[in-house]
C-alpha cells in the first residue's frame, strides 16, 4: 500500500520565505527557541522551521484581527520601515526608534497610548515596550530569533528579526492577512515594507 506524503500548504510560496532569509537564525540559541529550530548547519548556524513560522504568522494575524488598537514597535532600524508601513495600511500605531518610558504606563505623558495588543520586532531591543505592556497586562506578540529569551511574550513568531527583507515579508504578510479578515485588500507589495532584491 502506497502512502502519500501530504504537501504542506503555506500562506506564501516557500521560496519567498527562503529568498527573504526568514528561516536563518544565529549560532546562539536559547532554550525556549530550540523547539522552532529545524536543523543546525555545520557552521553552527540554526535554521528555523519554515512551516512553524508560517503557521504562527497566520495565528498572529488572527490575534491582531480581534483587536482595534494595535501598537507595533521597532527600535532597531532594520524593522522601522516595515513597522511604519504595517501601521499605515492597517490603521495601527507605530513607534520606531527610542521607546519613550511611560508611553504605556503614564497617562500624563504626551506619548501615552493604550493599545489592545503590542507587536515587538526584537524583544531585546524593544524591552522597554515589553516591560510596560507586561505591567499593564497588554498581550505581547514578539518576533524572535534564536538568541532571544521568550519571557513576558504571550505569543512568538520565530524568525530572522535581524534582516530587513525577512521583516518586510513578515510584516507584509501579517498586514495582508489582517486586512483580509476585515474584508479589505492590501494594495501594498513587500517592496513597500522594505523588501529589496
């Protein structure tokens, strides 16, 4: 009896993930990230599981579709264009560069905002936003690489959060899925999010 191998259906073609380097991790691996690692290359570099990344992007989009006030942050420059474009097309709020202390905890701060959910591009760089969201009981979605710790994050998207192309593809896909759930269509392309060939 012949068994058929079930072909995994992804949100976008596997080649698009691979060409953006979404699956490329680092040699440093935290205990929490081990379950997302597909294999370790001979040079010690971790390779993330593309199927898991894809499923988690879909799940994160569902979480975001249930919220009105979404806040996306990126202190690191490689994610700032993607974060700004995501906020623009989805009607969310973006904070790029330095996250001002008190933005989520001090109502008298001029930057004060009460989001329903927070998305961080790198938990290490965006730790101030995480700390404040956690203290205010705001759910947190984090884009995490193999070196990141997972503490305080409610949901993680394992990915290469260092690469501009990788972040552009992920934020573009999140925006596309989120708008589809709202019955809208995303006109912007990955290039508008910072994806460069």
